[in-house]
C-alpha cells in the first residue's frame, strides 16, 4: 500500500527560521548572495540536513550542493530542490523553502519507506536570482544543463565589481571545472516554491500544481544624452536622456497594461549619471523585465516594446543601446509529472489547484535535461521579493507532503 506522509510542522518551522537566520536583515528579510560567507554557511546547513536524512553530500563544480540516496535498481535520479540565494533584500521563503522541502521530504520518505528503487537527489542551487551577478541568473541550473560558456566566469561581473570566476575561486571552486557539473542522469526534477503572487490565497487553496512557467526577457537600455546646467540651459536646447527614458518606461509598461493579464513588464532598476539634482543627466540606464507565458503574445509584446523604444529615441534625437541579459522561453510542466503531483495531493488529502507560474524558475532550465514539475505554496498577501514574504507553516508542510508523496510514487 502507498504510504501517507505526515510532515512534522515544528521541523519545517525550525528549518525556515534556521536558514532564514543566515543572512538575516531588516527584521524578517534575508540577504544571501551567491558565494558570499552567508551562502557558504547556508550550504553547510543544507549539507547537515542532507546528512541527517542519510544522504551522501557533495558540492558540484558550479556551486550546487547535492544530497543523494542510491536506488536499488539504479537508473536516472528523481531530483528535487530549489535555490539558496536570495534577492537583496528578499524574504525567508523564495527558493529556500524548496531546499528545505527537499531535505525534509526525502528524510520522511527514506525513514518511512526505506531505500528507494531509483536514486533520490536533493539539490540546493546557486545564483538563481542574479542578485549578485545580474547576467548569471540560473548559474547553478545552467551548470547542470551545460549552457555556461567557457568565457562566462571571467566575463560576468557582479554589482560589487568582482567577476563570478573570482567569487568562485574565493569559495574553493575552480571555474575551469564547470563542465564537470553537467548531468544527463536526471529523470525528473520537482521544485517546490512559494507562489509569490496572490492567486492561491484568493482561491483559499494552500497548494498549487503548476502547469507551465512564463517566458521572460530582461533588457538593459542605455539612453545617451548630454550633461548641462539645470538652470541655465533652456528646456528646448537640451539632450536630456531622462526625458526620453521616462517616456520609454511609461510606454513599455503601457504595452503590458494594454495587453492585460498575463502580460507583465517591470522597470525595477534605473541608474542615472551623474545623478545630481541640478545637472541634466549625461546617461540613463534602466532594465526592462518583460514576461508573457504565451509564445505568440510574447513575441508581439517584445516587438511593440522594441518599436516604442526606437521611436522615442529617434524622436528625441538621442542614441540608445539595448542588450538582452536574460531570456527564457515559456516552459510547460511535464503532463505525466503533473498527474503524479495531483495524485499525490489527493492521496495526501491536500487541496490543490492547477495554475501557471508568473515567476521564472530553475525548473525551466532543468527542463532541457529532465521532466519537470512544480508545487506552489500559498504566499501571504501574494508578497515576494521583499522581507514581507511569508507562508504559513501549515501550508508549507502540506506542500512538502505532496512533494513526499510524489517522490515516493516516482522513486519506489
Ligand atoms: O524573477 C523571478 O521570477 C525569479 O524569482 N527569479
Ligand atoms: Mn526570486
Ligand atoms: Mn525563487
């Protein structure tokens, strides 16, 4: 008979608080950037949890921490996990909960059902957010699917001016060995994650089973103007990149507003040079994070936004440069894995609803090498990427029960 897995609520809460204490900031916030001392301490804690669960622990060449239970029948592994790095500041749950869930679910399944037939692996991935190295989002999962270019370690520079290669060496990793992190022996990757939006709460449902993940493009735009005196230079005789950037920002967000849900566009970062109140800026740089889960609508969204950027730059007579620093196609979850998650939820008596993901996830990268499925846990007030992020321990534990049920069904 298929066992039912009851997850200890206290263990879940303790793990959230213990991991959240590493890099704690702003009360309930967390700031834990990849390859920082906090990141090292967090990976050590996850390693301890994996050892407590009876797993063999290793760090791969790119910085992901793995815990593995061998399977009596061998074959490809059933893996689960998420990322350990956070936004700056982020909350205690984004990414972290999926790593906690993997360790706790694996321990529950191994304790209750004994050794699996297929290998089970837990993974704590690095630099999903790109919060230290903006062009290195999904570093850990890209290492696993082998899409990190040989020049990336020395080419990619963090917000602190350090290359990702230097940061790796500082924690004892050799960038030349990155290709060793590639895996072709993962059968399924399951990722539990907080929803990060309001839909589950609005529906009064603790847990979601994800049907597919949105597509994203991250663009860096630089508008070049000319620095002048803020008082003496007449308003009609300026080359003001701020005026053009403001129009561009309004226009690209306007495209998503006009298209409506599920299209979204965010300008979350803006840099002004020289950034003084009484100087017309020389240069304005900003980012555009633009997402749509529908491939055709997404293509149109970007085409309209690109056309508006060009039109506004031309009308202003200013030079504009753009650079894509991140892009991911929309990604459906594997229908068979979705079915297994739904069956596990039913058997575990956890109410679930099917839903898309508006956030992007490591699963999207790992879909290149394995069948993927995702479990969402309700987010209080739909908040995420802020210290205000919170999920009730009851909902977290219910999500982990679904994960444990799915691990059992896939690995035993
Ligand atoms: O931005 C995202 O969707 C993810 O949280 N990094
Ligand atoms: Mn995030
Ligand atoms: Mn995340």
